[in-house]
C-alpha cells in the first residue's frame, strides 16, 4: 500500500459505497485512515452512538458534505440522542456541510437549529419529527443560511403562529424545493406569504395534518377577514403535490388551488383528497400546463350542486379526462385512486370506462394505476389491450376484473409490468395464459386471496408474491386516528388520601420493613406486618405494636395519619431553616464571601446554587470549568464576561460552544454583558435566542460579530429592551437587524459606539 499514489487510493475509496467496507479499509494502514478521513463526504447516524463518540466522529471527518441523523425506533436503552451541543459541534467542525437530515431528534430545539447558520454552504435541510423546533428557529435558518435551496419539514408540531420564516425565504428567492407535511400549525393560506419565492420554486408539496375521516371545517372568520392576493408568479414550478386540502369550489378563498392555473412549466401533479376541485379546475390546468407528463388523482365523493340538484360523486368527471387528452400531449404516467365509493345509481365516481379508454388511447400513456376503480371491468381490459404505449399496469381493489379480463393481458402490445393487489375475483386460472406467453418482465401480486404462490410461477421473468400484504388502507393512504386507551388506576383513598407517592416512599424508608422472603418493600397495599417496634425518625418514640395478623383499615388509617402529621412537622421545620439560610445569603454581596459560605455545608451549597442570580467572569477561568459553572447556577439572571487585559498566558477564552452552554442551562437570563470575547461569532450569538427573557445585551469589542448575528438576535429575543454595541468592527452592510428591532418595537435603549460599519 505504501507504493500506491494518493490519487489512486482516493479513486479506490470512491468506488467503495458500503460504509462498513470503508470503515474496514480505513483500518488497514495509517495512510488509508488519513485519506478516508479527508475524503469521507457522507455519514448516516442512528441509534446506539454515544454523544461522546459523536464529537470524535465530527472531528475525524471535517470535510463531510452530507449528514443524516435518524433516531426512529429509538428506545431508552439505545443511549442518548444528540442535543443542541452535539449539533453545535457538528456545524463548527464540518463547515462544508451542504445537506443535513434530522429525524426524531427530540433534544434539538431552536438554539440547536440556530447553530446551522454556521454552515454557510448548507443547501438542503430536512427536519422530520423535531417537536421542539418553532417558527423562530426556522426564521434564524432563513436568515443565516443564504445558500439554502431545499427545505423539508414533516411532523414538526412546534411550528405555528408567525409566518416570518416563509416571508423571508420568499423574499430571498433562493429556495427551489419546499415540502411541508403534517405540520398542524402551518396552513395552506400561510404560503400566500411566500410571495416572490414562488418565482424560483421548482418543487412544492403540502400535506395537511387532518386525516381522511376528519370533518373538515371551512375557512374560519380570520381567513375571511383578510383579502388574500393570488397574483403570484410560479412559472418555474415543475412538481406539485397537494394532500388533504379543503377549498370551496366557488371561492372566494381558493387557497393553494390557485396554483393549478399558474404553473406553466408543470410536469408532475398529485392531488390527494383535495376537496372542492371540479372539472373547471382541470380544464384551466390542462390549458396552462402543456408539458404535463405525470398526474395522480386521489378522489373521494362529495356533495356538489349540479343543475339545481345535489349529487354525491367525485369532483372530476370525463370532462377532465377529455381536457387532459386534448391539451397535454406529453402525458405518460397516470394514477387514479378512488376511496369511499360504492355501487349506486347514479354512480359515485365521475369517470366512466368509456372516458378512461378514450383518454388512454389519445395520450402516450406508459404507466396506468387504477385503485378502487369500480367502473373498470373485463370490457375495459379488452379495450385497453389495443393501447400502443402502455408498458406498466397496476390494478388495486378492482374487483370487477375477473379471470376472463386477465386473458387479454397477453394481447397488450407493449405491456411488460403487471401489479395485482386486492383483486379478489382473479384466480390462478386467470394467470395461466401469462405463463404460456412468457411476455411479462415483472409480476407483483399481493392481497389476492384466490391467487396462490404456485399460480404465479413462470408468469413473468421476475415474480414478487407477497404473503402478508399491507392493508388496503395503506394503499389508499387512509389513516384512522383511534383514541388512545385510558388507563384506570384504582387507589385506596382511605389509606393514601393524605400522602403522595414521594411521601410514602420516604416513610417506607424510615419505618416500613415489610415481611417478605427478600426483606424488601413490595407494593402499596398492606398485608402482614411483623410485630416489630417502629420508632419515629426524629423523636425516637415507639409506634404501637401489632401482631402478625393483617392490618385492618382503621389501624392502617390511624398509622398513616400519625405518619403524615410527623412529616408535616418536619416540612415546616425544614422550611423555616431554608428561609433563614436564604435570607442570610441574600445579605452577602461579595462573591468571595458567598463562595466561602457555600462550602460550610451541603445545605448552604444547594441553597446558594439555587439563589445565585449574578456572576462575573474574568481572565483565568478555564473553559472546561465554564459548563460546570453554568450547571451549578441554573437560575442566573445576570452574567458579565470581561476579557479586557487578556493575554495568551491567561488561558483560553470562552467560545461559541460555551455560550451555547450558558444559554441552554440558564434560560432565565435577562442581562448579559460580553467584553473582548474574540472567540465568539454569529453562531454563538444565535444561541442567545434560547434565552426568551433576555432584556439587556451589551457587546463590547466583539470583532467576529456581524449584521447576520444581530439579525438572528433581533428575531429570536422578542423581549429585548436594551442593546449596547461598542467597537464591533464586523457589523457592516445590511441594516435588517435595525429594521427588525424597529418593527418589533420593544427596544427602549439603543447605544452604538465606534462601530465603523454603522453610519
């Protein structure tokens, strides 16, 4: 290996795709280890990796471009999740990152997301089930990550209220892909604030949180009160997916339905259970979208007023298919899914078999998926057998198709792929001719009760037979929200009415030695108590003796009342002691005296840690000791950090990571002063957004701070009323931070000195 050139080794490593193989190869020699560390561009992290190992991993691979962290299926035994600190380490070590995916990371919130602003090259961000992230965190990402072109949000429950993040992303205009799914706080009307951002957007997906069986409310009074403007340009949009939207067929607020007539470059469309859409929408769409290549329609019946009477059917009819056939000559991929429809007269499905066949014959359809198409039967199979371009056919829940219809499969001129799911009237006999013809390349069968594994053998070159098929609801994307079971807990109120669980545990430790084989305390209810003398914890008085027979309810109640009274006395005595000690500590003003007094006893140490409200840090404090200090004093209100007169011999200064410790541990902080802190930059300042009560901020000689850091601060710290800036040389250019502070209107004091970039 020593004789191989570095270029050749790099080429070898590039051809190894499996992570396990890369890890093994890197252990062969130091040279391979070093080159792999430099060249590794992608890692995927799941359950089981400790937070300590994560830090080492980030340091080993500084040139990572793509990182995926997925804790789906995690249990308490799988170890800790990475938190804000872990995300800070990742973004500070791997500054070249351009693609990050975070899934089920329950310990990451806005402060951690703000650290992503350190990745100036970040282009793609995917957040999946991150419950603590809010609109403020997204706004900070929008401000700090100017290169962001793709944003994916799924099941982020904390995103609600403010739409500033959407407005800013829209005004920036760099986003090309925006996917928002199952975020209850984000409504379809919020996207009207995206404004100019629609111009550059190429992919847009929005899935409403409501499930299929929910009773959808019409737009509320707040929506009616606002006059939304739909004059938005989205001419570059190529991929559009809308799921479970509620719109009115006749307006006035049509919501995201306005997109259907404005996307001239649209190539792929999916409308999944969108209520209120009618034939007129499809006609307008077909006339505007001449380049449409793929369409997926998931429909359920609704009530429509037609000709003065009410019809219960799907919104689209054959008129929609005619419009598509006439105006969309490039259409190749079609999916039609029907849910909740039954055989009635008039039919609940607006499409007819004749309309579908005419549509397929008029367009170069290569892929056709029919799901729940009650109107499609053996005659339809015979008619489709003349479709010249059809290569892939999927029949799901099409029970009108029988063995007779399957015999026409061999006559399809171009068909090579066939899928059958939940077609209960198709049997082994229907597939017998396929085995003789040897025409199909692939056959996929599942959920068809009368087709056996033996019956599919030889029917195609590649056969997939699924025994335990997923439910039909899965293929129709129907999610039923069943109420969670309520656990009923029975409690002996006569015995435990006066004592909570913690008190009971305390009493058992002092007096309750239950008679058992192992001598351990078991359960809450009393059985047999030995006739031992139980002495009071403080006074040494003996409780009454009892024999080996079971405690009766009156005796148990009297015993617990006696114990409760004793515990209340101890509480009162302890409270007086704590109040007295707290009063003494409040009268001591010198920090050195407080530090000395806190070492006298554990009680004073604990009370001091809880009551300390102010600390001042200067040169000499080791950065390793700073996290311990923050953890010891969680209720700090005011912190002053001053490195004036600092030299290299005084040790290291605190950095962005330390500021993350401070803001995440001391969330009550309302007054912060930073002076001559040369290691603090915008990502560190962004961490202060975790301090929602921060009212006063003084920054003196912080050279790495820029306008972006101040903008993040203005966005995240809404309670800020006083800002002092002195000799901050990096603040220049953009004045957005000032505009945002002014728009917020909470600032009462603003002092700016010797900042050259501020005119």
